[in-house]
C-alpha cells in the first residue's frame, strides 16, 4: 500500500514549474510554450552578441547596405515562416525559423562588413581595458532605456495575462502590433541620427545640430502621421483582413494605441540626438521614471 501510495502522487512536469498558474495558461499548452520560450531564448542569445557587425555598419553610415540586408532577410524569413505554417509546422516551427533567421542575419552582416571594411577584424587583438568602463557605462544606460521602453509598450500583455483571462491577450497584442506600424516605419528614418549627431558634435556644428532636431522631428511626423491616420480610420477593416471579422470589435484599442504611438514618435528625434551627444545617462533616468509611472 505504501508503495502504491508513493507512486499515486501526481508528478509535476518541468513546464508546470516554469509556467506558474499566474499566467492562466492551460496545462495542454504549457509544453509548447516552454519549447517556444527556449527557442526564443536561443534566438536572443545569438542576436545580442551578433549585433556588433550591424552596429559597425551603422557607425560607418552604410545604411544602404544595412537596409538592403534587412529587407532581404525580412522577405526570406517571412517566406520561410509561411512555408513552415503551410507544411504544418505550427508555433514551434515558426520559432525554429526565427532562430535560424537570426543566425543567417548575423552571417550576412559579417560578410558585408568584411567587404566594406576589411581592415576591421572581429578579434581580441588590440583590445584595451580602458575602453571597458566607457563601453559598460554606455551599454548600461542603453539597457535601462530599452528595458524601460519595453515596459511601457510590451508589458501590457503580461499584466493582462496575470489579471484577466489569457484569451484577451491575443486581441490586445494584435491591436498593439497594428498600432505599431507607423512607429516601425518612422524608426527606419532615425537610424542615421546617432552617428550623424556624433559627427556634427565633433565638428562643432551646433547650428546644424539644432537644424537636425527640428527637421528630423518634422520629417518623422510627416512619415508617421499618414500611416497613423490610415490605422485610425481603417482599424476595423485592417483587423478583419489580417485576423478575422471577430477581431473587428477591438478596433477602438488599436485607435487609442495609435494615438499614443504618434505622441511617442514625436519625442524620438530628441532622444536619439541625446544618445549621439553622449547624454544617455539623463535619458535613462527619464525613461525609467516614465516606465514606473506607466506601470502605476
């Protein structure tokens, strides 16, 4: 009897330990979520250290090459994702494609950098300890800024999953992604601000820096506003065409988030210029306070 009783206790799977009931995830989906989470972690582990070649291309202001690689990679990864879904690969297959796409993207950047700047070698030769403090100081502030921005824009799904039925996460996530289209388009325009700002500061061009800020803000809004207006007016048809007719009722969420995204985009040129001027510490404090306020 003791032996029978010992083996009659239910065993807890690793997915039950990794995904507590806090997120209201059904037990039947937990193994899939754990596998997808692991693959996403692999993708992140590859993308972070492998982002150096792309950053060097930005510093060299070779945005033509960087954009070409990004566009080609986006098209190919999207095609691979569709092929996997049509073949029945499911969510796990999509996560595998994303991890392989991250490897291919970094490889393309390395090959391109080798042709553009063959004198730059990704080795430990010539490394200096004196640069560690400067790099850590800058990267720590940028980490705080990125985390704060993520808390403001992407933590809503976690809050919804924690306090509301998990079925409400998907409608909100789709509405947020639709509202982020104007931001995604405007973000491409700001890629060159950091290296250009550093160059103008080094040359003592204060007036041109001021002009960069004013002109950059106007152009950013000019790019963002038409797409934002389209999303606001056609939010319901877009959701119906993209997801299905049953999601059209969530169009007001997309409208509210789109208006908020336009207000946020209007501040991007100033923040990007501050990064190029090396004022990232103050910017990190501002974004942290904004993230804390938004979570409250």
